[in-house]
C-alpha cells in the first residue's frame, strides 16, 4: 500500500511499499497523475561515499525528486544507484539514471 506523506503545491509524494525490492522509492504525482517514481538502491544508503547513511531516505528522495520533477514530460521510473550519488547529491542528470519499466 502507498501512503501519501509529502505535498508541495500540485505535487504529492507517496512512499512506495517495496519491502522485497532492493530499493526505497517515492511515487511523485502531479495534478493527481503519476509523473515519476524515483527509486534509490538500498546499497546507496549503505555506501559511505553516497552520504545517505544518516539521512531519512524518504525525505532525501522527496527533496531530490522535487529538483527534477518539472523536467519530466511523460511518466518515468528512475533508479539511482551508488554510482549516481555522492555526498548526498545525485551527481548525474536524471536522463542518465537507470530507467525501469
């Protein structure tokens, strides 16, 4: 079950329930329609150079997603891995992240 927990203007964020997957995720809805799901590999949270170990991972995903949501023109599922994150920042452009179906 997804639980609505974040909201900023016309953007809502739902924490994705994915206990059997190797990622944490938030689904971003714009005007009530799913625009993007941003996933972060659990290994990135544990990898020291990523800088996520002491952060609330869902707060971090929400803040990171807000930085790119306006560039998304059609629904996307993006996965950020430990190779994409450094010192708490996604270092690659969203178009370079792994896109999933």
